[in-house]
């Protein structure tokens, strides 16, 4: 990736069908106009090794790019009895561009990724986390995930005139994964054992390596394959397994129009999007891996929705702008889901300043959900049928975002400073009982889980012609892990934490730079999640050094 584009408010009308919280557009490495490239080689803690290299160039009508990433690490957890807890990854990308005419271009993108990780959903008890937060129980020694991805994309761009263009993309993505992971112990769910090990004394000892009866440890293979083809057409091909055996598909057509109207100091951006989504889910018997007997149940769903949005920007002079936007948020239900669509009306308003070395913005936001949807996955802790969705009813979410940046120059040295703060409050507006583990029995006014009220980030650096050092500090408030109010018990909340990171670079000569960084400089130990099964730690102190060569 060469960058990330964030579209918020009414700007997300162009992207869908998920329009509730905005859109992230991840930008892949572009084909360079001048021939050249970059090679980065890094190594560091936990036997981490990384190679990232790309090379390309352009002529009058033809351009190309080849790129690869190769990574491996032993992981930062310590498995009882020894063994790796890391991953290996190989990623390849090729881009070819042809411009037969000045106003027409074709770009072909081909990608392939293979990854294998010794990863688990199994966490720790609160007592074990306090003693050894990076321990991993012996029962997870066979947990492993392997993924494979292939992508093919052809893009045509037509510059119709100075103010208009037409882009057409034809794409195909194939993705498959097989994840062998511990599912249960002695017939008990892992989350229940780790939350209350005293009530599951035998099961806890089996998790930690004591001899267990035959078949006490159940390992499940989540084997899934997906493909997506066309334009706004998505199909899901389910797994053939003994736990879930299903095929899901969705056909979607989307049309949107958005305009930018300028009148003096005003910029008005209206837009509207229409989605038509037809979905179906075919459930097969677990004892019928070939699906020869046909589906045991068929669920169908259909959604047709119109999503309007409006953004207004007013230039106040001297680099100061005021803005506001409103748009309808929409998230369609999964194919065949019995849940209603997630819908909201989202508002934001604020001021933005940019002038010289100083920039900043202050934004207030309010999201009014008529229906919030939760989806049951293995990572949410189970306790429900994987893939099922649950209606959470009305929810109110409001908050404030504030950011500030300033660059001080003293002689040949520059001192960049930055600060950002987010405050978020969210409450359920209706009472209900849910089979979704993160919600459970909800009363009106209960707080939402896994949503920190306060987040603060501060950055400071010093930059000279041949070297630079940057320090970043991130503080995140504790979070509830289940819906409720008041102070939750230890096993129903994460830790608040402060993490300091430092990065440095030294240019040895033109194009050649020595780089290094330390993540979690103070080696802060904290719980970031209690789901899906037990306490899970944040990343420990990790040191990386490397070299970067631009040519």
C-alpha cells in the first residue's frame, strides 16, 4: 500500500453498500512515471524478517510495476512446551498499463498472496495473564491458519473532457482459508473455562498441558472459500465441513450520482445512492460434505434502499472553513439473514483551519441508529450459530474529534508536533434480550461494548537534512466487553493503556537510509480483548532495524 484515503460523512455515498461509518480506500503502489524502485529489508525482535521491494517505470504508451513482500516471524507469545506462534507471508503484485490514445488507458493488475500462521483464538485466565501475559497454553499447539488469495483486475479510464471521465473496472478475486483451531475442551466452551477456571478445574488442567481423556480436546477446521466477480456483484462459497456446511451468495446492483456545486465561498455536495441486493443462504447437513442430498434449509433476503447525503462547506477566510454534513447510514444484512438492515442517520459539523505551519480541526458527530446489527462469529466468542445476525434496536452515538498539528523550524532543524483526541459515547435506546454474546440482556441506557470513551494520540519529532527521530504516544481508555453500565468486573473489561513508539532514520548517502524503530518502548502489558476466549495481550516491546534503498 502506498497510502490510505479516508472518506467521511456524505463523501461515503460513492462507496457502498456499507455507508454508516465512512469508507477507507487503500491505495496500492502506483506505476511510476520514471523508471526506479525501492528495496526495504528489516529484521528485529521475535525473529522478524521483512523484505519489501518494487520496481517499475513508464514509456510513452506502456508502463509496468512488479512488487513483492516477504515476511516471517516466530511470534511474541510463548507456547507451553515450545513452538512458533508467528507467521510467514509471501505477496506478489504485477501492474501493466497501456495508453493507446491520450484520453484512454488500460491497466491490468495481477496479485497473489500465500500466508501461514500459527495463530489461535485461545487466550488466558486473568490470573495467568497477570503472571505471564504472553504465555500460550499447550492445548493450542496445533492451531494453524493457511490462506490463499488471487486477484485479477482490468481497469479502463477514459478522459472524456477536462471536467469528466469514465472508469470501468472488471475484477475477479478468489480467496480460500483453512484454520485448524481448538474449539472446546471436555465439551465445555473455551471462554467459559477461562472466565471461571475454578468451576472447570479438570478442563483448565487439560488446556494447560495435563494428560486428558481421549477426545477431550476438539480441534475444528474452519475451511472457507470465497470469490467475487464483476462490478458490485459478490458471491460467497461456503465451506464443506462438520461444524457448518453452507453456501451463501449475494447479487447487488448499485447506482450513485454525486455533484459538487461551488458558489462564492460555499461548496455544496449533494449525492444519492441506490442499492438492490438479493441474497440467499443454503444450509446443508453436517454429515453431507458432498452436498449430494441438497440443502436442509434455504434462506432468502432482498434489500432495496436509497441512500441520500449532503455536505456543505463554507470558507470563512484566512484558512478557516466551517462544514456540516448529513447522510443515511446503511449496512445490508448477510445473505439469507433474518435480521433487518442496519440503518442510521449520521450528522457531523465542525471547523477546519490550515494556514502555514499550523493546521487543526474540531468535529462534533451524532449517529442515530434505528437498528444496530451484531454478527455472530468465532471471534465474538461464539455462543450462537456462526453467521447469524441479531438486531440491537435503536442506538445513540455522539462524540467529538479534535486534531492539531504544528511544524516549528529552527535553523536547519524542523520540529513537527501533532495531537488528536476522540471522545465517543454510545447507548442502547431500547431494552431487549439477545443471543449475541457481546450484548446479552440489555437495558435502555446501557453502554455499547468494545468502544473506548477516550482516545488520545500525541506525536513529536526532530528532523534534519540527514536524520530524523519521531516519538508517538497513544493512550486508549478501558472498554467494556459486554453491554451494561457502571464499573464492569475484571473479566468484562479491557485495560486502559499508554504505548510509546519511537522511530528513527539516517540517510547514509543519496537513496540509502538506515532505519530503526521500537514499538511499545515502555513494554506496557495490557489486556486488549477478552474475546473470543480469554485475555489477550497487546504487542510487547519490539525492536526493528533495517535499510531502505531508493533507485
